C-alpha cells in the first residue's frame, strides 16, 4: 500500500512544540484506529515529530511518521534535515530491549547461560560481594550495581561512589575496572521508601496470598502469583533453552505461560545505565571475536538486516551509513514487511555507490516555563494531571533526591531545557547501551518481530525459537525503589508491562499494556511485543515528555493497537 500524506487539524490552541501538522505512511486494513490515535497526539499538541511502526507475524501493519506544524521560531522543524521514516534518534532506555536480544543471542550460541554467575566469565567482577550475581539477576535489575558504591561505605554515603567519566566509557577496560572495584548494593527495606510507595497497594506485597492474580507476559487474563523465599530462590531456578543443535530449526515459538513469581527481597534498584555496561563487559569476554557491544550489534544485527540500529554512532557512520554497506539478506523473503523490503531493495541497488548521509534527528524538550506553568504547577494544585503531581512529589522527596544522582553522572543527566550531550557528536559516538542507542521505529519493530516470533526475520535468524521463549520467561515481580512502581522482569531482561503499577505510573497502564513485554525510554518512547498476537510495536517521539513511565501518547497508541487486535482488557 502506498504511503499517504495527511494534514492534521489542531484540536488545541497550543502545545509544548506545536499543534496539528502532517502525518505520512500507511496502515493495513483494520488498523485505521492506530493512525487516528497517532494523529490525535499531534492534534492535541503533544508531539514534535514521531515515528510508529507495528509488525504482526513479521509483516508491517502500521508504518507512520509525522511532524507538528512549525511555530514561528521553527521548533516544529526536525533539526539537521527533513524528518522521515528512516531518521534515527536516541531511543534512551527503549534500547534495553536490544541489550536483552543481544544477551539472548549469546545464550543461543552457548556462550553463557542466564543462571551463570557473571564471575564465571568475568572473575574480577565477583569481588566485593558480587561473586554470586547471575546474568538473570543483572537483566532483571537485581544485579547489585545500580551505581558504583565503594566497599565498606555506609549505604547512604554517596561521597565515595566511583564516578563514571566520558573517558571511561570510551575506554572499556577502564570502565570495567570501576565495576570490578564496586561493592554490591542491596535494595532498601520497604520501611525506608517514601510514604506514597509504602501506602500503595502493590501486588508484590501480596506475596503471602498465593492465590493473588496478576497479568502475565503470555497475555493471559490472570495467573497464580507465588512467593519464593530467599532460600528457595537460586540460580538453578532459571529456565535455560536446550543446547543449540548443529542446525537451528525454523519452528514457530509457543506462548510462555509460566507464572509471575514474587521473590525476596521484594524491592529492586533500577540499573539505569549500568546494566548495559556490564552486558558489554560480558560480551567482550565470551564473544570469540572480543567485540564491543556496538560492534557486535552492527555486525550481527544491523548490517545483516539492513536496518539503522546503532550503539555508538560516529560522524563517519552518519556520513556513510554502515548498515547499508552490504546487501541486506532476505530482502526477497515473503515474510519481510513491504516497506522495509522496499528500503532493502533500494539499499542493494545503491550499495556500490556512496549512500547519502543518515539523518540523525535531535531530541527536544519543552521549555522550563511551559513545563512548570502548564504541566506541573496545575497538577500540584489539583487542577491538572494527577500522575504528574505524583511524579513531581516522588522526584522531590528526600529518598529520590538522594538516590537518583547516584545513578548517572552529571554529564549524562538531561537538564531542561537542553539535551546537549545526547545531541552532540561525542554523545552519539559513545557506546552507552542502556541509554544512548540510536534507531528508527522501523528498525526497533523489525528486530522485535524476531524476538516475539520464532527468532528469525527477513531470512536472518537471530536466535532459536526456544531461546526467544526463554528470554521472555521466568518473570519476577518486585517494587522498583527508584521509579515508584512495581513490574515483573524476565530472566532475559524484558518487563511484563501488564504488571506496571505504582503511584508514579498511569492507572490504565496495566490494562492497556497487558500481555506486552519490553521496555520504554525516557521522554516517551515505547518498544513492546505481544507474544500471543505476534506483534512488535515501536514508537519513538522527538519531543520529550516529562513522565517517568509510558506516557499518555504511548498509552493511547498501545490502546489503539489493542483495539485493532481485538484484545479485551484484563483486570487491572
């Protein structure tokens, strides 16, 4: 189906970036409500520019992009060129799904197992109480290194933490030595959490009620939630895929139906940027070629699939996109989405010529005046969005003010109204897997289609079907003491988004996202997969929202996808 360009009429008088605009792309029959939801976000003034791509059973059903109407100061124009479906941008923590897929590829090749202690492959990491931290614990954000605490320092003493410098990120051995010297950090007791978290009816606190019902990654309406005491929680409980055969079969994957488990301790500390650094250290040790995370991603995923997906994007790569440097395999495969197949054909036809420069779009934030005057102040006065009021209260409490600065160095924390580091050549070039991958929505959705299906897409196999299942399996529900929510995480590092509940999350999130696994990024991006429906969804906005968890834009889009699939909402 040919792409369609449509004007979007404003439905509001003003917005943080502009109102109305244009949308382009196509939707398959029966998916028209998704286009309507996408355009409605622009009509309400919630978007600057954005992309949305949805694949079902390996075929594109939604491929949309759009930009708001330019305002007098040009804020509606995508910096650096015309915004389109192949523009790439920082996707922040939505890239954590790519981390999960990369680790699953290592598991699939027999190079490591989820139950392995990290120290089995990286002995020096095991120092200072980290010897028994497993790969699965790391991927669930239970790895004990949310920040780099000094051995012997009191729990609340941040003055002796090791600080990650840009020079460390550019020099992996230096970065990894910081993790080797760090002490294991244990999650806080419930009593130390802010009052809104202590008083919220978290389902993780129902661990003494074995018949409590929660949503699962299988998209079931409910299943048993059971408590595993510390003595019963062991690495051997992690489910591993069978050993890789000589020739991986191309069978379809089955739905994961294992229950969500509540294990002790009941809290966790989100590994905001550190999970990706540890994954990178592991990869360098188990990969026969000793590649960095970014090089592994380029050579094993981006280039074979012919998609713009990067961890570390240099000026030279922008000038000559390396994912177009080879003929994408499988572009004639019947399962390949038409829009991406066309792009692959174009890439193959021009591979011998120097391709044009990649368009890398710069992220924008709303102004401080707009955020305070239009969003936050009314919410705090009870006249606006109650979710924003809860977020503002959480971020300003002593608990968060003491904890959040330890998670990321000053140079990596975005400060309104600019995101200079993320938009700089240096920021784009550094490999920060958990926070700074660059991609288009098409690229994310395409890789997600393999992860939610049988492990292959476009004739390229990333993993066996049983490994894709194992990546989504063995969910454990805990309360995130950092973000003010609870969620279940699989051994492979994907969240059951239907379990996302808490005072700082939208109340309809677990209903709308029931059955979806994946993660989301700062500013509003969402990268989610629905296993029982074979759906992979990627939404990347250029104008950043101010919520901590999936915001009203991505929730509206997921609700429309759910409607197109004919899925009934579960009990929240």
